C-alpha cells in the first residue's frame, strides 16, 4: 500500500500543502515547530485511528482558523481510493469524512482501508508507561488486523461507562443493585472476546519480538511479552471463547460487585489487564535501561509491521517521526532492513543523520509550508 497524493490545509499550523509522495522514502526536513509532525499526523488520522500524539479533534483546526481539511489517495494491489476529512468550527464542531466521495458515519470503516504504522519518541511509554498504554497499543494493533476488534472495544467501553455510572447511583442509594446484572451480562460477552483477541495477538507478536530483539542486542538479550488477564489464567486460553469463558467472566464481575459499589468503579475485567514486558526474565518497565526500553518499544512496533504484512499480504505505510536520527547506525540499519520494501515518511531536522541508503524525495518545510521538494536519488537506487 502507498500514498500517491496528499493535500492538507488548515491542520494546526499547516498552510495549503499538496504533493505526490515518493513510492519509497519521503524525508520531511525542517527545524522544530515548523510542521513536520503535523504533516504526518494529518495523514495518519485518515486511518481511522486517533492521533498518535493524543491530539483532540477540536485542536486539529489551526489557532484562529475556521476550517481544516486533509485528503489522500492510496493505492494497493487492487485499486486507488480517496479518503478525505474536513472539519468546520462553528457553534457545533462539524466533521465530514468521505471515502471515494461517499460520506461515512464514522471512522471505523477506515481501519480496513488505510493501513499505516507510526513510530514516535513517545513509543517508549508502551514499555515504561501505565498498563493502559500497553493495552491501547495491543488493541490498536489487533484492530488493524481485524477491524471487528475495535467494535468490541468500543461497545465494551460504552458498557463500562454505564456500569460505573450505575455503581455511583447504587452507592448513593438511588437505584437497586440488581440493575447491574443486565450490564454485567453484556460486559462479560464483550470482555471475553477482547481477552481472547488480546491473548491471540500477544502470542503472535511475542515470537517476532523475541527474534528481533535478539538480533538488535547481538544475541545477548531476550525479550518476552506476557499477557496477564484480570479474569483468565494462561491455560484458560487453550479452550475456546465459548459460553463457559463468558460465564467465568460474569462470575468474576459478580464476585467484585460489593467492592465495586464501595469504590464506585469496576475493579475487574479487561480494563485491569496488563502486558508484561521482560528482558532476560526481568521487568523492562521496572529495571530496563533507557537503551533497553527504547529498543523494546522499537522492536514491538517493527513486529506490528511484520505481523500486518504477513496477515494482509501487503506492507503498511510507515511514519517515522524524529526516530531515525536518534538511533545509532546499527539500529538505523536494523530498522532499514525491515522497512526497505515499504513506503516510508521520515521527519528529521537533519537529513545528513540518516543512512546513505535512505534515498527518495526530500520535502523541506518551514512555518507550515513546503518550501522545496527535491529528489536526491531515486528510491530504486538507480
């Protein structure tokens, strides 16, 4: 999959920008706060995913502006498609999302259309951050392989919001406790499916992460990912996700009801799951060095790209935001060997810090505008 055309206007500090990307490497060069990351973020949001920077949609429109738009054309082995997103600031924020000229009701449909992976310096939070960071990474990566996953996650989140609101009402004596049962039955169904999907994805990514990390560490260290379910034991996943699995989830919710009512929140379930990341059997989060944490996060993202390529028989578009320039030559070459057959967008303050093999289109950006587009060498190396 490749992006063949991009046009962005009014997204954060970006003026009207349009360009035809190189099919391989696109190096976006500029000093800090000039719009490099905004440019790849404006394309990323057309994948149906939330901003990789955590930006809120209301902040997409530039300060003092009234409208933003982002559109791309993407091409895979079958056809070329067009995705566009526009937002207008008014009394109520108006959003319009289109796929091939047809207005979409939501962004969910794009999960199965535009496949991309972003690498950012903040990816270290996957390893050293809160459990929620790791759950979010696994859920997003799983959803790219199976768009139905995000349906279950969205539905479960809605059920949990309702359940937690009811817990507070019960705690205050406004409603009876037995009203929870209908919500717990629904939560058990969605939670069981999410648990099994997470376990399946972690089983896939664990093998690849172990192999890649062993390579990047020169064979001296091993990386291991372990899914620690709040409901199920590891051996439970040897059985199918059937009515017995759903019932087990339900019983756990019932057992926790009294405590949940006292605290006013749900204390068991997939919202309490953890993904343990270990290097040579020791927690990377607690004891990993800065270099080990960076390498672990990098390997997890590379494994995500490899799993996607194997599953979907095509490569995702890759966004590298101020990542390559921070890596030493050994790690740059390691990344390059994996992404060499993908379309890549790289942001950097200094293209001279990149490997000489990374040749393609250079886009210089300043004050939200592309000031120069050049080809240093064709991406085919000719």
